[in-house]
């Protein structure tokens, strides 16, 4: 693997050169107010941007936000992100009203050395995510025209074969930014020879989203702890009734096979919090997993499960955690996620938190980020890395 790095680029000198930086500024926004609810991904790209600014580059930042459908949609504008980025960088960030149009051109042309511009959402253009090589390529040509060099610091998007991630590096001298390097360095510790016991905690709503990573990790891990909405499909596979909990019927057989393949490795909840409705004020109780009332849905793992998971985690030397244990956004159902997160911080282990939701949970619950070994900015990207898949954004940097 031969990836050139930001330091290589800085070594060549970037003063006065236009450097196009692909960042992942896809931050969560409050549905009502549009405010940024977690700026972790903005902070994560500051080391790269700060270094380029300090070296006198003309820095052109681009990113996606959310999943707009290939045309401008104000709900997904990066404008609020430009403001926050400017505050955090302590520098004026000039915002372009479009991605590759007149506004972008004049903004980029007007940059002085050491200035930063942010282009509008890449996904306002069909070419960004197109499956058609020519359509993607045409958009990549327009983007590449804004840079003399390209830096990929969008770890959260390296699993996407998108124009800004995959096609632009084929058109410009390209390097990996500090965040991408650090992420790959850390995650490779998990795929290499992790110190044992290696314990993985998975949550989140769907088994189908996590199936590939479960398949890939099952032979490698010592324990796999499963909570979150996805645990109910596993409980069903054990013959239990799960009331109105999230259930992927078509995955029940798959879950049964997984448990048979690795007897004793997969640890499921023994108790859960069951509620009348998906609402923070819904009536709820802790019940045994064999006693979930037919009219109720599971919204969190229970205290006995937390204790069991914590005991397994306390033995671990390496931990990977992806996905909340319950509906942590609703305070009454955040105890499971908090309990597991706290157990991870207490373990004498190298711990990695992967996934936008788990990273946001760590911060929303007020936990100390520095008590984890690494908090990945990648959700899908970190999972696909652990699955051993070729990531288009990384492959593009290797060429
Ligand atoms: C993420 O949030 O995981 C990344 O920003 C990628 O976003 P996407 O799943 O919409 O491609
Ligand atoms: Mg190369």
C-alpha cells in the first residue's frame, strides 16, 4: 500500500496552490431548528485544514450533507456548516452558493493564500453519486478544475464510489489527509492481530445492515454482544416472542444460523425495557426477554443485561462498539447505551467507537471522548473497513 500523505504534499510546498479537500461534513441537524446537533465531524477535519491554511494554501473544501436527490434543496445546505467551521478554525470561511457553478468559480478565483472556501453540497449535483461513469466523470472534471492537488479527509465517505471520492483523485495529484490516515491506522489494529479478548458490541436497528460485518467478525472475535433494535430478531430466532418490537422476519433464520455457527460467542439481552409506544413519555417496564408483553415494544436493554455486558467488557483487551443499545435520544431509554459506554471507558482495553450514532451518543450523554481509544467518524465506512472490503476512496488514493 503506497498512499501519499498530507505531509508529503506540505513538503512539496502548497503556498499559493489551490488544494481541493474532500471532507465529510455530514453532521446531524436538528429537524426543527436546523441547528448542528453534533459538530464532531467538523472538528475532526480541523488538523488537515489548519495545516493547509498555515502553509498558505488556497483551501477549497467540499462535502456532502444528508441525501438530497441530485438537485439543490435548502434543507441540506452546507451554509450553517460554513459558519461553524469558521468559528472552529478561527478564520473566515467563504461559502459558495453552488458546487461547480458561477458562485463556486468566483469564490475559488477570489481566494487569497491561506484562505478557505466551502462549496455547496456535492449531492446537489446528479453527477456526484451517479452510477454512470461518464456522468460522474463530467462532474469530477468540474470539481478537479478547482484544485492543483486533492486531499481526501472524508473518512466517513471512503466507502462510496462517488465523483468527489473516487474520480477526482484520478484527475489530480492526491494524498490522504490526517483524519483518513489516523482512521485507517486505528482500524487496521482491529483487523490485524487484536489483543485478546476482543469484544465487539453491536446495536442499531437492523440486522440486515450489520449482517456482513457480523459474518466477517464472528470468526475473529471472542465475544459479540448484541443490543439495540436488532437484538429482537435474534431473540425471535431463539423462539421468544418480542411483542411489537422491531423485527426483520426474513432475517430470523439467518440469525439462528449465526448463533449455531458460533455457540456461546453471541451474547443477547436477558432483560429489556418494553414500552407502550415509541415516545419518551410512554408507559414502560423492565421485563425478562421471555416475558415481553404482546402489545409492547423493546426500547432499551435492561439493567441485568447491562451488568452482563459490562462484565464481558471488563475482561476485554480490544473493544469495537457500533450502534446504540436503545432509543438513547429519549432520556428514559438511554440507560443501556450509557451503561455500555461507561463499561467501555472503564475497561483496560484499546477501544474504538464506530458509527455516527454511537459517536453522537458518546457526546450527547456527556461522556469523556478521551476515555475511548478512538472515536471513528465513519459509520458505514468503518464497518466496511472491518469487513475487509475494498474501499473506493482508499483504493483511489493508492493509485
Ligand atoms: C455517513 O454519514 O455515514 C457518511 O457521511 C456517508 O453518508 P451516506 O451514507 O449518505 O453516503
Ligand atoms: Mg497515488
